[in-house]
C-alpha cells in the first residue's frame, strides 16, 4: 500500500508537471499592486496566468516578477510581447483600469502583431522588461505607425487625436527627442482602412488649439474639434498631384506648424540675402514674411546691429531667406534660362537687372493694431542707382517706407518753420494792432459826430421832399394841370395831322373855307 500510494503521488506530480504551463520573468520598477498567488496575467480580459513569485533584482533597481501561464498560452511568450501592470489611470485618451478598483491590479499582456501566413514564426522568449504605462494601441490592431518630425512637441501628448478631413482616424502613441536633440520624433498610429490615405504626397500639420487669422476676408477661426483645442492634435491631407499609393508602415513625415504652411508650395533651394536699414526696425521680428507683389517668397531669419564708421551711425542688418521656387515652375525656368545658372549657384544676373530697374526692399506695416512690420520687394524706378554685387549672401538695396518719408517731410516742414521770424512778425503785428486801435478811437471821437450831423441834414432834406410830394401840395396840382394841357395839345396835333393827310394842299393854299350850311 505505501508503494501504491507513492506511485500514485508520483503520477499526480508528473501529471501536474506535464499540464503546467511555461514560466517567465518580467522586470518591473515596482511591485505596486502585485501579490504572489493572487495577481493574474490577462490577455483580452481572459486570465492566462498567475504571479508565482516576487523578488528584488540583484542590483535592487527593480523587482523580478515570476509568472506562470496556462499550457495553451505558451505561444504568447515570444519576441515582441509586452507586459504592463493595469491600474486605474486618467489619461488624455480617457479613463482606464477602473475595474481594478474592486478586483485589484493585474498584469496585461500584448503579443507581437500578426506577421502574415508566410512570415517566419517569432522566437520564444521567457524574460521581458515590463512597461510602466500601458501601450496606447495593441500590436494586433489593424493600421500603421508613422513617425513625424517636429521642431518641438508643442501641446501634443500621448493620446492626442489624428484627424483626416476633421474625422479622428488615429492617435499619438509616443514621442522622443530626435538624434542630436534638434527636434522631436512623434509616433502616430492611423487605424485601418484610413491608413491607406497616407501616401508620399501626404502632409501633416499641428491642429492644436484654435487658429485665428485676420486678412482681407475678415476674421477667420479654424479648429479641428473641441478635443484638439484642449489636448492638441495632428491633421493630415493628401496632395492631389501625388500618387495615391499607400505609404509603408514606419514611414517618416514632417509636421508643419499649421494648415496653411502644409498646403503651401514646396520651398525648394533657399537663397540667402541681407538688407541694410538705416531707420528703426521696431516691429520687425524673426519669421516676418518677405512679400513680392502680394506673394510671400521668404522670411526674416535674423536681425542684427552694425556700425558704419564713415557715417558714424548704427544700422540694422536683416538676414533673410528667399525661396525662388515659390514663384512657380514656369517663372523659375525662365529665370534660370535668363541667368544661365542654377539655384544653388546663381549668377546674380537676374538680381542685378532687378536692382538696376529699381527693385528695393522696403519695410511696411502689416498690422496697424500691433505695429508689426514685414519686408516688401517693390519697384521704384526713380530711386538712385545702386551698385549690386553677387556673393554668398548678397545685399539687396533698401528704400525708406512711406512713414519714414512722411516723417522726413514733417521734419523738413518743422525746419522751415524754425526759420520763420515769429518774433519780428509778432512785433509788427503788435504795432499794427496799436495803429488800428488809434484809428478806431479817432473815428469814435471825430468822424462819429460829423456823421451824425450829416444824417440829421439828410433827414431834413427827405422831409422837405416829402412835403413837396404830398397830395394836397401845389406841385402835384400843377403837375395835373400840365398833364391835361399836354393831352389837349396832343388831340389838336392829332386832328391837324388827320386834316393835312386828307387835304395836303392846305399847306400851300391854306385852309379852304367852310362849306355853307344847308337849309
């Protein structure tokens, strides 16, 4: 019986050993929330193992967690599998791990992604380094990862959404400093089937916050969504002229600062120039645009001060970058044909001809409210001739802007006003006022009494004339009598005229005797 019992126990041990799953060691920085014999290992919320042992690692920089998986889960222990401790977490993408408040923490497991039928099976692995934060996306999730290069992270963070035509199609899953620390590499994940819209012509831009702009069309405000305003975001679109062949996974792209910069024409080979301004450049900042006929062809890179020993004055040297390719393909080819050189090594023939024609750089006000300035390339045919010399960073001649010209004109007017003898004019004006005052007094003392006497005499004359013209006076009666006499004389003359017209011989013979009266 003892032998049979021993054999039975041995068989049970062998059976347990044969049915036992594999073990693995996971290195974590802390064992917070983990308990041997209680903490589970889960995959897709299914328990596939149990923590057997917790121990400090030899250098005491973390803990070694020994887990045993189920026998049928042995395929999960392979290269690329990641482990992490699931705890309650609040992130930009949401709240996770709330179920652990009641059930306790557990270890999450995510095996390497699907590699296809023809891909070789990954090698088995039994020692892993656990993640301190859970991955944003599982490795078997359909989609592609892309790397975006930016100058800085800005408001982006893990979990920030990725938009295509204002629809969330992915999210930011990680970031790190680029090699050399000159920028940031942001890793994004775009879900399938939307990852097919990312191709060689795709451009990404920072869609964080709200984009305000004021131009000729008024005030404009653009934003992808309320979430992007709060937690930031990335948007992308595809240029129509490029191929629509989907980009491969882990392809690299550049993050533009905004949508306008992303949709702009490619900059191409830069042309470095310098400009000297003898007036104040207050309001001109690094990054200010350089405008030519309303088109932005470059930007200001640096603003420095220099001293002119001959003129004994300071002046500003503005370094800028021009992008000739922004002028358009046809214009650029014509310029190259005329210049006989290329963009990397320009002959300067075009610039010399433009300067000779009167092209000058001029500071202009871009915003009246803020006083911001920009540089405009203008043509001034009446400007003074300037010698142009082509070099690595040629000097483009400048001209004062309208405000400076106005200021000079005002200064000239003030200078002329300073030459006016206001003191002598004041003295003469004071003498003229005294003479006028004396004349007024003289008129008041001498002319006023004489004028009053003259007016009294005129009143008496008008009264006499009024008496002569009264209805009962002699003058109107005599006038009436004279008028009656004139009327009788006029009738007599009329009768004489009628008689002579009838008897013209009366002028010679006299009037004929009257005919005898009939009885």
